[in-house]
């Protein structure tokens, strides 16, 4: 991957020439740094300001695409007039409309049993965190001693055995999610959203930092701009990378300047900015 700002003249030209710019933004690790507990990941006021100003520009659309539930991520971002995608695409909320894939009653009952069994089996693992997100259970192990990592996955897979046809385990960044085994992911969410807008002259740009964002990177290959957030040495389907959320904020600022007709900007951050 190439660092996005090293190829800024090319990126800037595409953003300028696009009739419509569609920004798809992951939340954790992209708009806000990864923290020890999910509830501590608050959206910085500077990011909210950039999102508001971008939203108000003609021909600019924004979608927040998160693994969090809608009820969690929308208040954390707190910017009206955006599209919000929760639970990796199970929930999509547009201004004036909402789509949510619901579990059948049997699925809800199964998930309750799975959650109860997994919690009981892992209750003595130090630092483990369970996050119930409607139809998804997230098991966070960022604060768990490394020696327990393989045990956690083994226990989860074992407890899913009776329902393995209808439930699956998906890996994220220091998290394992128990999800319904249905056809959804962030890439399909991007396709669904773009499908409801005129395709002519649209430049989609996706920024994300996790394995769950790779589906969106694949969807946009040859069609838009995909940006991995993290060290460029990581393997990813993305075309470019930015090192951290501080560089994401710089990118949002540059987008604003370009779309409102500003001149080409040089980064006012250091070449390797530290997280603020």
C-alpha cells in the first residue's frame, strides 16, 4: 500500500473532478483511536466539526459504517444528516428511513442460550468483556492475558456446535463476534447504499482499520478509493493507507478544502503524527 498523502495530487484531482463524493467511514480505530473498553471510544469534537462541514457541502455524502449497534454508534458520533450503518450492515439508517434485519423468534431464543453458555464458560477469564449488540455478541479480549486467547476461541466454537448451521464466529481486532449466519457484511452495506444513489459521477471513498472492512475494500476495487488505517506493512485489499486517526482528521480537512474550491494543501501535521 502507498501512503495516501504521498499520492495527494492524484487523490485531490479525483476528489475535485467527482460530481459527488461519498465518504464511508469506520468508527473505532478510524474516527477515534482504539481504547481499552468500547464505551471509552468517544468521537473527538474536531472530527464532529469536520463531518458537519463536509455534510453541508454540495455533492458530499457521508456514511458511518460500524460494528457497533446503531443505538451505540449514532449517539457517539452525534452528527445529524448522515447515513449510519450498525452491526456491520445488519442495520442501516438514512435520513427519513431505517432498515433493520430482525431475527426470528427461534433465533432470538438460540442467541440467548448461546450468550448464557458462553458467559458461563468464560466468566473466570481475567479482563474479558462481553458486549451484547442485538443479534450479535461481541467477546472482547484486548485486556485478557495472551495465554487465554486460544482458549476463548475454542470455548466459543464449542458452545456454537449445536447451532453451527445458523451461527458463526467472525474475528475482528481483539474481538470475536457471534453472528447469525446470514449474508451481510460492510461491503454489501456499501453496495446497498450506493445502489440507492445515481451512479454517474460518484466517487466512493472508504476508510477502515479492521478485518471487517476488507469486504468494503474488495467492493470498491477499481471503482473508488480504499484506505486502510494503520501501518502500511499490514496485508490489506486497500489501495492506500493512513497511519492513524490523526491522519484521518487531516484527510477530512483536506477533503473539505478541495470540495469547497480550496487550493492544494500541504499537511500541517508532522510526517508521522502522534495520536492526540
